[in-house]
C-alpha cells in the first residue's frame, strides 16, 4: 500500500502534495541540476572561509541556513500540488482538476516561507531518495 500523500491547505481546502520522477524531470529541465535546485529550495548557503567553501573533518562541504528562494518554492509547489491531484484522481478513478499556478502560490494558508520550504524539501528528498 502506498504511503498517504502529504497535504497542504490552499484557500481553506486541503490538497495532496507529491513529488515524483515526473516532477523531478521538470525541475531538472529548468534548473539543469537537482542539487542546485535543492540548495535554492532549502535556503542553504555555502559556508565560506578565506574565499573557499569550508569542509568538515570528513571532507563534506559545509552550509549555513539562509533564506529559501521564493522562485524555487513558487516553481515546485504547483508542480507537486497538481501531481498530487492527478495521482489522487487516478486512485479514485475520477477526473483530475488541476489548479492554476498563481492560484496555488497566492492562496497557501498557515505556513511561513521556512515551513513551506521544509515541507517541499521533505517531498523532494522523499522522491530523490526513493529513486536511487
């Protein structure tokens, strides 16, 4: 059985949220690189020291928390909401009624940009990890 989809409230109604290979392909097509997109979406910024990105003792690059990119959020959110709507309609054998991008981005309720970024990052990570 599939795991229940995350939900997001848009203008008083809850909608499913799903990041799939289809969504990842659209993101990759626009941003060319999923890693760069994830950095924008999450707001991670390179931790620089003396003009170079600092690394931990294991050689991993270090980041500090910055402000999430609204451009990345506003790009991914409608993709995931409409993907969730389509998947839910397929499961229920009903007609999908996608929402307009502007409607989704203008009417999200109850989430700060940081909470919205976190929610979308969790969906993104779930899709990327599941696809490895």
